[in-house]
């Protein structure tokens, strides 16, 4: 069994942030049978009567910062912050294809795809408002290293938005249409940093996740120096 405590990035009396590994679902069921994060959370009780609970979600194949609340009051506060858009989330992505320009905003509504194969999301003018800011941190002729800031919290938002601008994320077998998975099988999407204004009279909690091994080589090709 995975030692989840060894992946702890932040801990206080109310909040935990863990470095969720690639390939670990946060819930049981669906198309992801096998181990999931929920069965590991008792490792993080640290003396409290109940284990922590998820304050938000990450896809199975997205790595990085995952926020947990340690008790009901903390979960209510975190839920409100996420719902209000008060949590600053920074993702790193490596894409197949380089965007035009150095930065921009993708403002494309998203709607669920109803399908017996598990659905997903698609750009749809009748969908929910979905906005992602992006900037290029590095590039090669074929790949781009992007910093993405989702200003809304739709399912698969960054993945769909990157694909919609012609730059699917490396390893994205759902939205990459084959090109992205030829580059590598693992999704190159990292929840790099999360900043939570949790306590009104204290500085925000800001936590950074390390780069997972499967992303390091292509990030280096794009100019990442390892820091």
C-alpha cells in the first residue's frame, strides 16, 4: 500500500495538501478499478477521530496539489473558497503543438458529452462558462510548456481548452486524438501550485508540488531547469 503520508506537502490543524501521484483515482468505481485515494486517507488522520476529506478533485492522471479538509468546519470553509473562485490554482502542462503568442485567455463554454462510454466534455456555446488563462514558459519546435490558470472549475477544463486551441496535452488519450499519446502514454498535466486564503487574518496557504518523473524529460527539453 502506498505511504500517502510521505507525499504530504502541507499540514496544519485544518488543512492538508498532498502530492497526488499520476494514475491514482480519488474515488472508487467508474472506469478506474483498483486502489484509490479514499482508502488511503486514514493514514492522514494524525490523531483526529475521522480521516480528512477531499475539498476538490483531480483527474486520475493529473498529478500534484490536492487539498483536504481535516474536519467539517474546515471543509465548509474550503468548499466556499473553491465555489467563490477564491483559490488560485496553477497547472503546468506540456502540449503537442505551440500556441500562437506568449500568453492568452481561452474563453469557451463547456458541456458534458452524454455517452455510454463514459462521456467527457466538449466545447459548446450552450454549456457552462469556462475560462482558462495561459502563458508559455518554454518551447521546442514541437512541444510547449504552459502555465495554465483555470478561472472556472469545469471537469477536464484545461485538457479540453488546450485541445481546442490546437495544442492537446501530451498523453491525453481522450482529447488528444492520437497525436498526444504518440508522444507519451502518461498525461503531462501537473497541479503545480495552490494558494488558499483560508484564515482571513493570516497569509494565504501556498503550496507547490514537485514535478513527477514522467514529466521531467519533456519539461527539460522545453527549458525547465529542474527548480
